[in-house]
């Protein structure tokens, strides 16, 4: 199976996952709010962000393991793969214990910092401990999930992930209907990862039993090698967690729990669609690493530029949707009072675009070996985001939180991200601007102005009118951006359809 086809399968399953994430993250929220209440749900969201910080104690080993496994697999080095798995499992066992300690300590510190009352503590502590315990148990088992990712067993891993999302939704609905409150949300977060990781262990035993035999004692030098390889990814992940997961804690501290929900509801669609926009280009990262190992630098540059263009086209579509329809969607979804306003919406849309641009630089640079540099830069971005969000949130409220993310991306991450990518690909800012950024900007600028006008013009409750306008504007976006599709890696079975629709020229 070719790299392009595997990337396509990964992307397809990713889109199915995001469809389920949409159900879980969008359609279920009104149901959850009715069952647990806005203040309690806001507290749960903030504590979920807290656990996101705690989960970073694996030092990036599990994040980087698929790339290392893929590299060894490309060389047909089965002994090296066994050694990686053996030592990665040892690291995961240690980090499982460390996670439990760190999560509990951070919870105690954050609950005191946020000045939670006794009732709030009693409400949250039981469900929180359930999630902490399950996550600690899942850490070692996740090693086998990452091995399958490195082996690119794309169909099985895709099916398992889809099944776990479906299980998550079923647990939330069933347990909330039975009156379990926050324990329903905790169970839905805790049990699916345990089940999926166990299934992946069984799958590894079926398709690669030799990787589970002949293990020696874990080697401290090899464990430190894995930690060193993962450190950059860990710092990058911690930086992203600071960007994405600190906002709720800051809002909880400087504004109120109710405003956590307003911010989360206004952000939710952009958050989901942004990940969806990244899925297609990021599905090819393992293949990019294999290509880089073959020493074909010119081809690597072409692929990097194509991946960046795909990400920008998709992210532009997300921003187009947010500017035009987010007010209507949020108002219909959870009520007008949960929409944070047009200023906040515009800043969140701009942040989605800025984060997508920087991720389009960071992801290939990290894949091609600059993991430590990208990790440090992402960590710096997270620190700057928090440093800006606290005073800006205090001074101007929710728009200040979004503005902090935008500023940290544009003024720190973008210029340094270009320099780091240049070190591994020799792609200069001038080349990026001429070949990718400028053509994209010229095509999308007018569309974003149009989307903003539509967003201001549409009444917040005009759902029917939105449903009439949305397909027309979507078709306009796809048609207007068609010059940027030329040269992109399109599957052979899909290309004839795009040619018939005149989105691609005849070969």
C-alpha cells in the first residue's frame, strides 16, 4: 500500500472520528448542561484542562515512538523495534506512577488557587480521581497503540478509534440519564482509552508476535535515548497544552466559572474544525519521515509545501465558517447567552488561522528531526500565551484571552518556525511567501471579508436562513480556491471527479 493511500485512509478515519467528536462535543453539550448545570460543567471543563497538563509527564516518548518504529520498520530492523518497545514500555510504567503523583498535586494546588468551596471540591474530587486512576493504568498500554501507528496498521487503528468514540457517547448519554452526574463524564473519559489500548496489545500479538518475544532487561541508556527523542515533542505538547488548556483555568481565576462555559461554547466549533482541517496534511507525517530518510530533499520540500498549502486551504475554510455562521450555530446550540460576541468570535477565528499557520511549519519541522527546537519554541509560545492572557483577560475579559493566543502565534512562533523549518529543508521565508502564502492570501482575503459581513447581517436565531445560505457560500469557497488545488497529491480515483467538476484541470 502506497504512502499516499495510507495517508488517505488515516485521514478518512480521522474525519469519521471528528464526526463523532462533533456529536460528543457539540450536540451533547446542551444535554449535559441540563443534567449537571452550567457552573458544575464549567468546573469540570477547567479540571479537564488541569488533567491535560498532568498527562504531559510522559516526556513525549509515546508521541515520538510511532516515528521511531516507522524508521526501524523501513529498515526492516525487527531487533531494533523490539528494543524500542521494551524500553518504551519501561518508561511508560515509570511515567504512570509519576502522572498519578503530579495530577494529585496539581489538583490540590489549583483548587486552592481558584478558591474552590467545600461543596465544589466534593462535587469534583470523586470523578476526577476516577479519571486519574484510569489514565495512569492506560499509560503502559498506550505503548502498543503507538506501535501499531508506527507499523501503519491504519485500518485496525482507525476502526478501534471510531469504536471508542461511539462508546464515549453511549456512556455519557446512558449514565447521565441514570443520574450519575459528573461520574458519567468521568467514566466516558476513563474507560474507552483502557479498552482501546488493550485491543491494540492483542492486535500486536496477532500481527507482530516477534516484537513481544526475546525482551531483555530495559536498558537505562536506551530509555534515556527515548526520553531525549521525546523531549522536544513533550515540550511542544506542553506548550500546546498551555495554549489550549490554560485558558479555562485563567478564566476561572480572573473572571468566573460561567464565563468558562461561554468561552468554551464560542470556541468549540472552531476547536473541532481546526483539528479537522489539520487532519489531512498531518496524516502524511509518518510517510514524510520515511521519505526524508531516503535522502530525497527536493521531494521532501515539495511535500512540505503541499502539506502547508492543504492546511491553509482547510483552515481558511474553518475561519470562513466561523465568521459567517458561528453566532447562529452557538445561539441555536446552547442559547444566545452562551455566545461570547462578535469581537471574541473574530479573534478566535484569527487565532485558528494563526495556529494553523504555525502548525503547518512546526509539524514537518519536528518530523524531519528538529523536535527539540520546535518543542522549545512551542513551550515559549505557551508561556507567552499565559503571560499575556492573565493581564489581557483581567483588563478586557474574554476577548483578551483570544488575543493572547493570536499575538503569541504571530509575533513569536511564525518567524522562528520559518527559521527552524529552513534548517531541515532549506525553504526560506521568500520561497514560502512566493509559492504558498501569497497565492493563498490573495485568494482568501475577499472571502473572509464576505464571511464577516454575512456574520454581522445574519440574526442570531436565523437557522433556516443559514441553512439556505451555507451551501451556496461553501460552494463559492471551494470554487474560488480551485487554483490552489493544482499540484496537490490527489488520489487517482478522486482526480477524475474533481476534473469533471472543473476543480482540477485536465492532465
